[in-house]
């Protein structure tokens, strides 16, 4: 049996996600977010001083901005636009369209890695959570340890995300067959529904709700202090200048 190419694998993955039937068209209400302004309006905004400037409003940038804004003045810069109102981002059945859109205003940008793998990177507020397949799982404990992070604090942080944008999936027939096949092939034990990173087979979380509506990292900005957070879209950062004091 020959190996499939990166392009063929991508097509298969997109197809498997697409064949899952739509779970509904009920529109989920847009969360109560701080104002999302275009970068072109920045010169019209009263000049402010910021404690933190975050470049990139993606999967990490959005929760970081929301958290820091509780105590500090934060400026969040995102090179793309807003995910809200884009049906190709919001609805599960349009997942494949988002990845194949090569237009100027597309939320995704295709590229080929240095080792020849075809892939897509996000250019939209919410980052990869706007264009990926929506699977959610907690990090490997070894990864957390090797990164030098506070494991207790990391474990306290997971529920903050999960309560806002993570759901338990409804298992489709082909997914159940794949699960059973993994177990039959010896990928055990079966861990059931869990967010934890465990050996064996499990059913993880999803950022698509029961109606098939995607909840991205941008939703986490609803937890921010709106008085302390400024979000600018279509903002390209060309240079970062650090001013340090000596002595």
C-alpha cells in the first residue's frame, strides 16, 4: 500500500469533515465583545498608552488579551478581519470552503512548508480556531513540564476556555466506526469522553455547538475588560522597536 501525498490527505480530511450532516442552521448570538475597529481608524482614536501590545489575535493572542485586560491597558493587533458574519467560518458544513478560498479577503492563506506539506494558516481574528476542524484536547502533561509552565495554573486555566467555547460532539456513524476500528486494532484503553491527553482511544471536545456553529478564540474576548482593551483589525506590523533603559 503506497503512501498518500500531503494534498491527497488534505482532500480526504476535508471530505470526512464535509460528509458529516449539518446539525442545523440556528444562529448563535454574537458574544458581547469589545469594539472591533479597523487599523485605519487608529489615527482618529485618542492617543493612549498601553501596558501590553499583542501582535496577532489568534488562538493564543485572544485569551491573552482578555486576561491581561483585567488589570492592564492592552492593544491587540490582528492582520485579518472579523470572523463574525462569515458563514464559511461559522458553519460546520462550510468548513471545506473556508480552506479552499484563495480570495484576497479569505480568512485562510495557503502555503507549503519547508518539507513540502500543503497547509493553511489563518488571517482572521480568532486564528486557527476559525479554519480548523474544531477538535479540542488538553495538552500533554510532559509538554507543559518541558515548557516550564506552572502545571497547577495550567490546569486551572483549562475550564476558563472550556466553559466558553468547548462542547461535547455528537458522534456521526463514520466516527463511531473509526473509534471501534481503533479499539479493534489495539489502540486501547477506551477513555470515553474526556478532554485530557491520554493514551488509547477517546472522544475529545469540539468548538462546534449542537447546531454546528463554530465558537472561536475570538469569543474569549467577551471575558475582557472592554475599558482596557483596544482591538484593531487589518493591522500589519512591520517593525517592533524596544526602548530600554541602561544603568
